[in-house]
């Protein structure tokens, strides 16, 4: 097979949004190119994400069975875990806070003549929320697109939140990707190489 530089992808943010969230059961994407908001208006753009991008981890736990003498004769796959790690930068965005801490823990008062949009966040022992998640990037040189979709993503952890004058307030989160009712679909990745017929 011929090596092709057109198959080497470098992720960049998409102008229409990068990280989206919606209630579990929202209409799901089936390709890398269809805009999420045309699939369902329930997909919400969470704004700027950190420069480190997104880290996907697929962790297979194994149990190696050995015969007398130490030879491996069977490899059992005992566990599987899929996670996404990324940073949400818009700490004043109520949609971001709802996605991280749960809608029931976020109270919003709309702006008026005497104050701006106000948000109160309760940080407590209530289980962090589960949602559907979608991450969109593209390579503008190739016009290629790369989309990760997790139908049931539980916020597993939120990193330490620094409040300091030399940095911004941001939320680095880990999302545990669980199966939907369909099964075997913790994360689905869709790509489009941008190489249309005749290009």
C-alpha cells in the first residue's frame, strides 16, 4: 500500500464548536460531517477547550494463563474501560458548569440593569452527571474531520481548581464512557478524509 501524507491528521478546532454535550438518548451522529445541531437542537456547545486537546484512553485488563513451565497458553480479557480527558476553559459558562456538576447543582439568574448573568454552583457529594458527549475536530489542510461520540459519559473526576492571578480558572475533567442500551459502543469514532471523488 502506498504511503499517503493525506492520511496524516492534525486536530484543529472546528468553528462551529469542539466539545458538545446533550442528555442521554439524544439523536446520535452517524458520520463525521453532519452538524450536531442539525441532528438535534439538544446538543450544546461548551465553548473553548484547553490547548492539550482530548486524551482518549482504552484500557483492557488481561489475565494471562500459563501452563506448567510458565508458557502463556491463553489470554483472558477481564475488563475494559474507556475514558476521555480534556479541559473546559469557560468557567463563567452555565452550560459548562451544568455539564460538570449537574443541572440540579447550578442555579442561574439572568442579567438585568443592576448585575450580569449570575451563577451559583453547589459542589457536593451528589453523583456527577452522565450525558452524551461529542468531540469534533478537523484538519483544515486536508478538509478532513474526526469525531468522537460517547452516548453515555459519566463525569468521573474534576481536577484541582486553581484560582490565581497568573492563570485562568478552568476545569480538567475525566469522563468515563459507558455503554448505551445498544451495547459495545462506549466510544464511536467517525472520520472523513476530505478527499472527494476527483480531488
